[in-house]
C-alpha cells in the first residue's frame, strides 16, 4: 500500500513538473515579462498571477518568481500581493484537470507524449510532447495513489482520524498544512484529497478543512525562498501566509454554510467527487481573493509593521524613458535618455561604495546591495540602449547626433564599471571563503585607490551632466594617477611577497582588485574624453 502510494505520488509530482516545464517553454521566456509589465495595479496583478500559474502549473513557483522580482525592486509589495492572490486562483486549474476522470486513458496519453518527445526533433513538438507526457503521468500517478489508498478503509486508525476531522475542523486544517509542507505541492495534496473523497474514505465535511490547510501549507515554498532575502521579499512571503491564514479563518467560521453550498452545487451539476473538491477549491480561493482584494493596502501596511526595515535597495525600472517623446520631440527624448544615463551612473557610484564597504567589513548586506545595483545597471543598459536605438531613426541635428553617440558609448562604459565592481565582490567572497588574510598595508593601499577611483567616476558623471570641460580634464589627470598607483602597488606587492609578509593567494586577490580598479578608471576617462570631444 505504502509503495504504491509513494510511487504514485512521485509520478504525479513528476507529471506536474514536466507539464509545467513544457507549458513554460511553449510560452517562451515571457513569464517574468508578464509579471513585470502587467502588474500596474492589484487587479492586473491578480490576472497576471492567474495566467502565469496556469502556464507553469505551480502557485509556489509563481510566488517564488514574485518574491524574486520584489527583492530585486522590479515590483512593489502592493503589486506582488495581487500576483500572490492570482496565483492562488490559478493553482485551482490543476484540481479541475484532475476532476476530468480520464485515469483509464493515462497510459495511452503517456505513450503519445513519449512519441512526440523521442521521435520528433522540432522544438515546439518536443514541448508539446512534454505537456502531453506530464498530463498522462499526472493521471497515472493519481490512479496508483488511489489504488494504494483503497486498503485504508479497513484501517480503524484512519477511520477514527476522518471521524475526528469531521467533528474537529482545526485538526483537518493541521493535517492539510503538515502534509503540504512535507510534499511541497498543494496540487499533490488536493489530488490525494480528491482520490480519498472519490474512494469514499473521507466525507466532504472532513475534506474541506484539509483543503484549507493545503492552502496554508503551500506558503512554505515562498517562506523558504525569502529566507536570507531582502526585507521586501520577506514581506511578500509573509503576505502569502497572511492571505491564506485570513481566508482559512473566515471559511472555518462559515464552514457549515460553505459545506451546504458545495453539496448544493454537487447535486445541481451532478459532479463526480473529484470535481466537487475542485469546485470547493476554486470557490474558496476566488472568494478569498474577492474579499481581500479591496484591502491590499491594509495587508501591505500589516506586513510592513510585522517586518520592519527598508524596502528594495534600488528601483530597477527606468524613470525617464517615455517613448512618446521619440516621435513628438527627439531633442526632449535625448534629454530624457541623458537623465537615465546619469541615473545609471549614480547606481555605478553606489555599487562601488557598497563594494568598498564589503571589502572593508565583509558584511554580506553590502555584497547583496552591490550585486543588486549591478543587476539594475544591466537592466538600464538594455532599456536605454533600446530607447537610443529607436531615437536614432528620428531626425536629429548634428550636435544632437554627437550627443546621441556620446550617450551610447557612456552606457557601455557604465555597464562595464558594473562588471568590474562585481568582479571585486567575487574576489572579496573568494577571500572570505578561503580565509585569505591581507596585510594592513595592502588594505590601506586598496582604501586609497578605491577612494580615488570612486571620485574619478563621480567627476566623470559631473562632466557629462554639465558638459564641464574642466571636470573632464580633472578626470584625465586622476586616471593617470590611478594608472601610476596600480603600477606602484604591484611593485610593492612583489616586495611584500619576497619578504614573506603576504601569501600567494592574498597576492592574487590584491593584484586582481587593483587591476579592476584601474579598468574602472579607464571607463571613467572614456566618459570624460567623450565630453572633451563634444566640446571641441
């Protein structure tokens, strides 16, 4: 009985994952875009959450993606709450699929999927094969689980448990929560519940509280994903837990009328037991969303109070790139692009400062901040470049064309600065992981060179912002100092190495850091030279 149940559960989970992977590949890499673009307000967030969850067949996966987007600053907490609510509705689709009683056709469906997977080279057909194979495996796993659960009717302990769950709904909620936490899939536990109800091993009165518990248990994935993540990510995960706890509490209070409603729907539509549970699941999650949707702001305030701290470190989205200006006024569009480039430059300065802090303190929060800023720089690089490429088709004056070229080059230089400070973060992480100790002299030298490099980048951005020729000349002078310092520090490092004052590993880290700082100076001087060229 146990082997058949566990094997069936394994095949069921594999089927859901395979089907979700196939759907995800068929949809292309658009899921993040859907969540990024179509979450302007909570209602749109709910719709985006439903669509993405149907596409990947996992509310947990949608919530984890959402937690990641909030953590990165792509999405606000309010937008995320809408998506999480939508994910809870989207996940009910799996229960409706299970409600279609086609278990006896599971093996031919698996065979059809296997043919599409193994006998065709076309990617689209291959993805379709994955969907069909996963669909068949899902039903085959359910059939095996149902077969494994049949002998439970003869077990007195199981009979007592179901009787207790009927009379004590909170026990049912606890059972549903714990089982979903163990299996890490609410779809699987709802599927098992459908099987138990179909075999008449559990009545509707006992099944509904278990169903509520399944929804609480599914929040564990988001909670695990948020451990060690940003404050915003932890708030998003807390919202998921709070949303399902509030819903469960409300429906436990209204359990008798809710049970009566499901019985009425079952009789009116002549539903099979599996479809009855699917309807109960769908109505529970949809009603819970409708009740709580007007209180998104309140939910956000509650989780902000529960989890204090600063929100996302950096807002990834561009602020100045309005496409309407490209057609209406190319000169204004160019000015907007320049503002966004300067904003990107400020991210680079902040990234350098966070990197220096990480090198000095070895505190992980500075490493995370630097990596987030580097990701924001990469995102703005793509957005600004696309905007400038579109702008290139407009009629620009000769001076504007020169400025356009300068901005294109500057975006590339700032993006490379981001890559270099990310390299330094990785070197500092290597230093921590391998317990590499640097001498006090080496750390003092790095401190001086770091400060000079940061001020050089700041001055280059100031020169670009104000078209300041004098500031640009200062950047060129400072960059020469950086080059000279790099050569000098290399020599001093070799002397320390010869004297045995530092290890070979420490030397590698030190030389690589000063090399990256020197390259950052080169990119700062590129920006300054573009300004000088423009002045000429």
